[in-house]
C-alpha cells in the first residue's frame, strides 16, 4: 500500500496536480468463530422463508436478508405495499423476536416502531427507545439499558456521539436512528453478537471475520489525512465534505457529514 500511494503521488506531481492522499476504511472487522443459519432459525420457528441465494419461495412469510454477515434485515407481512411499523406487527411477530433474542448469535434487535422511533432490545440488558426528530436524538431507557450508555440522552448528533463514543456501541444513537428510518430497512433488524455471524450455508469460503454489527470493533475505522484536523472526525460521512473543503469545492446542499479540516 505504501508503494502504491507513493506511485500515485509521484504520477500526480509529475502531471502538476495538487495531490492529497487520505486513507480510510468503510468499516471495521472482528473474528468469527461460529456461524448461525438465520434462515433456518426462522424456518424452525414455523415460518416460510425466502433467503439468499434461493429468492424464489412458495408463499413466503419472512424474507431473511443478511448484510455484512453480522447484520440482518427481516421483512414480514410481505404482501403489504406500504411499510408497516412494529406497533402494527407486534401482535403476530413478537414470538419470533423472542425466539431470536434467545439465540446466542443475536446481540441486539432493532424494531422500527414509527418514523423517527425505534425500539432496541437485548437478551439480558433489557430494552430502550431511540428517537430522532430534526437535529435531535433521544435515548430513553424503558426496561433496561441495552446500549450500556448509563443514562437517558437528549441532544444533537454531537451530544449523541459524545455520549456513546466510549461505550461498546460508538455512535449507536445516530446509526440506529438512520438505519431504522431508511425506506428499505427491515421490519426486524438484527446485530450479531461477538464471534458470530448470520451465514452458515452457501458460503464457498468459510468466513473467519465479519462486519456490519453495531459493536465497537465494527464501528471504529482508521483515518489517515495529510493535514491537521480542526476537530476529531466522528463519522466516515465527514470525509466527503472535508475533502471538498480541501479542494476548494462547494459542499452540495443536503450532503451528510461535517468537515473536520
């Protein structure tokens, strides 16, 4: 990598270009020792399942979609054309959530409850609610403290980041709020426990590491820049506006992130 970066810089300088080389990762990694066949777990709970790579199934009830190996989105009530929220799904699907929470592979369950509100549950740390309205984020402990923050939180994204950066789930409030409100997010979202992922079948190369969960090893990434930062970068979305600032280019309206240079 050092040689490649050196050649890129030398080529650019020979061409008379002002060159900046920054190095960043899109996610972290952690070791995996055990693999959960999540589709089989849901099937064993009595539901007809559609899952990769066999996306054609007869009258499926649950679509199981694994992302990054350590996060999964489950979609239920597949015949609905408008997105349902957990408040309308819980009567039928709470038993499945209870089954999932009992699995050693599952660390956190996220249940989008309405636009801007998500229930967060864990097996042994209880449940809480994450809310997002405009620039404010809230964390309210209802029956425990699943994120281990130690207090209720109410503030902007800087406050939310400061409250969580030293915990096992850095930036969890902002990340959960945006995952849960995304239009393509699942009705039930799972974050894997350490040493686990959610793919046990149809993997031609056995995975020895995973990413995609909300715990610390997956959320923190390295960032190398060639000039001092005026503040500590919080999120990878801060890289784009920072790069535009260095290049003297305008930041488009609505672009995520805040410049750190």
